[in-house]
């Protein structure tokens, strides 16, 4: 026993020294493929190429010296309905439930690690409730985190147990009804005399989720602050009020030793980037550590105006919903081109994480999700089906997550000349990855990295290739220091 331990330790040491000395030459690439015809779904490639010396310009060029955004995570929203579907499976078939968790949240599966969770009811809850429904309780002495269903907390705890690196981002679909002008969770807006007390409700929500031993990373002020819909929980809050609420919440979080909790602003469509997010962050530049976008209006290119003005404030894509019945491969291409590859995005998220059915809103009287908002997975008590949202995300999340799940990478420069291709590359410690969307026919391409080249025939579909390398910029710096010393 002793002997074999020492022996393997010795080889691990030798292997790591060799990989440090020889960053690229002869490196083997591993990869996964999802083909457009779905005959391969996250299947390991068998014809793995490797980098060798090459000359001339390659079809796909990776430049790891141009470094872009730090990734924060991919995932979806754990609504009450999603947690209920998962909890029903847990009760009916614990082994299938555990497989669903592993396939979703570990690096052998989709490597998802970011969940958005409503504070109180959303349109995917079965009834209207907030975490303090006692009218006039502006000090929130009756705040009760357990007003949310027990299965929401148990499902989140089960996910945290399989992925200790998961992060949870909480946000309300509406303030408590009694804080609003129409005295209902369904539509309306926050009363102006409640602006000073409302941040305390959000602080209590952060503290409440933390008291359930859940890894809370971020809080948003309001889901879709420009949407007032009388059929489900929603609320309008203008940009200047959101800035005021965020400044006050920031100081409450700080004075309660919650400096690590990020406040993420906006949470609405691309089309009002200039009219809402820019003035909002201008009003409270130190309160927001990110702004979140949904895909339901405008074009992703409109967010470039935000990044140009606030290059140090990360952009989160937090919501988009697939429509029940839509085409699988058309959807995969759209998600990759508009969401997962978006230039500055730190997160990639869909709406419902899991749905037991066609994704119709379970909220009584709700008109949201007319034709059904497909879950990333369809989870009944007897079957689990992963949908196009899951597969397309997995190709990216696996690319920017270290194999042990503990580290997330940064996007680095990658380019391709063929317009039927879209390529995105990441560096995660010594792991380098390239995600390739091929929307044309099967095509052989050369790939260049640190002066070496590899060749691979990309099928129509999504391919993720990964290999071990090292940051040459860092090594050059070390050498310079040694020479100077
Ligand atoms: C909080 O709500 C839960 C669920 O409704 C209930 O069981 C519990 O008694 C409540 N706690 C308090 C302090 O009211
Ligand atoms: C990313 O930026 C490039 C160069 O400005 C632009 O051509 C491309 O459309 C952008 N893509 C997305 C998804 O924002
Ligand atoms: C590589 O190292 C340089 C110098 O330390 C640093 O600026 C750069 O961000 C690193 N690259 C990545 C992908 O982390």
C-alpha cells in the first residue's frame, strides 16, 4: 500500500514537471461532440487529435494572450415548480434523481454551477406568497424564510451536496403585496413610501437563505422591472428607484458582514440597455457588481453599449425560455450565437431548470408562457429528458470549468474565417478549451495554439476540445525576474 502510494505520487510529480517543461508539444486533446441529428449527445470523441508543429495560418486561431471576461457560471432558475418536479422524482425513484443531479451539476455531466432562485412566488409557483405577508410589517419581524416550500430548500441542498461549487442568485418577482400600490403581487409597482424599508426585506432574504446553509452569491433587486402583468407576480421599478434601492441594500449587506454578496441590477431585455441599465449604473456605480439581461426583446448586440461604458461591470445573461415544440437544432444554434458565446457574458442561463410537463405556468390565472416554456430538462416521476438548452450549455460549462469543478476560466481570443462556424475559447488554470459550433456540413479544420497546430474534422453540431497547456505570458515574466535577480 505504502509503496504504491509513493510510487503514484512520484509519477504524478514527474508528469507535472514534464507538462510544465513542455507546454504544447505532442499534447493530446480530448473532447465531446453533440451532433445536429442528436445521434451523438455529449459523446466522447474517439479520433482525438494532438498539437504538433505546424506552419502557415490555421483555420481556427486561438490567442491566449488576449484575455476577456471571467466566467461566473451556467445554469437555470430553480422555481418552486422545478423543485417540485425534482422532489417528486426523488420520492418516486431516488436513483434516477441522483443521476439527474450528477448529470446536471458535476463535471462528468453538464458542469452546471449557477442557479437563480425566486424570493417568494414567481409565475412558476402554484400560489401567491411573499416571505412576509403581514401588512405594514416594515421592520419585517414576521419575515419567514420557510414560507417558501420545504422541497425548494431540500432540492437546493441536494444540489449543493453534489456540487460544492454551485452558486445561488436570489431575486424577487414582486415585493410583498402590501408594499405595492395595488395591494397585490400581480402587477403594479412599489409604493414610494416603501422604498426606504424594502431593502431590509431583501437583506432578510439573503440572511434567510444563508441560514438554510445555502451558498448565496448574489441578489437582484427585481425580476423584469419594466413588466407589470396583472395575472402573475411582477412589479415595475424605474432605473432611478432601482439605483436608490441598490445603494441602500449595499450598505445593509456591508453592515451585516455580507460584503461578498453581489448586487446584480436590471434583469430585463436587451432592448432597454441604453435607456435603463446605463442611467441606473450611473446613479449607483459602486452598488452594482453586474447587470443581468433577458432575451425576450431586442438584440444581444445592444448590450455592447453597456460594456463600452462600464467595461469593469460584468454582464450576466440570466433568462431565456425555449418554446415547447420548437426545432432542436435551430434552438441550439440560436442559443450558442446569441447567449452562450455573447462577447461579455459571465453567465449563461435559461428560465425553468426542470419541468414536469410542457412548461405551462402553474400559477392560477397566469398568462405567462402561452405555448409553454420548456424546462432545460423534462422531469416526471418516471422519466428524465435533457432538452436542447441542457446540451448546448454543457458544451460551454464543461469548457470553462476545471476538471475538479473548483475553478472557472476566462474567455480568451479565438477566431475562425469560415462563416458557418462560431468558435469560443477559454483558459482555466492550465486547462484550455475550444467550443466549436459548426452550422454547415462536416468540415476539417486546422487549429493553432501557441505556435502549434492540430487538425480535426468537425461534424455538423457542437464540439468541445480540451487540452493542458500553460500561460506563456506568466512564464516569460518569471524568466525576466530571474534574469534581473
Ligand atoms: C414559518 O412558516 C412555516 C411554513 O408555513 C411554519 O411552519 C412556521 O411555523 C413559520 N414560522 C414562524 C416563526 O411563524
Ligand atoms: C461580438 O463582437 C464581435 C466584434 O465586435 C461582433 O462581430 C459579434 O457580433 C459580437 N457577438 C455577440 C454575440 O455579441
Ligand atoms: C496569463 O498571465 C498573464 C500575466 O500574468 C495574465 O495577464 C493573463 O491574464 C493570464 N492569462 C489567463 C488566461 O489567465
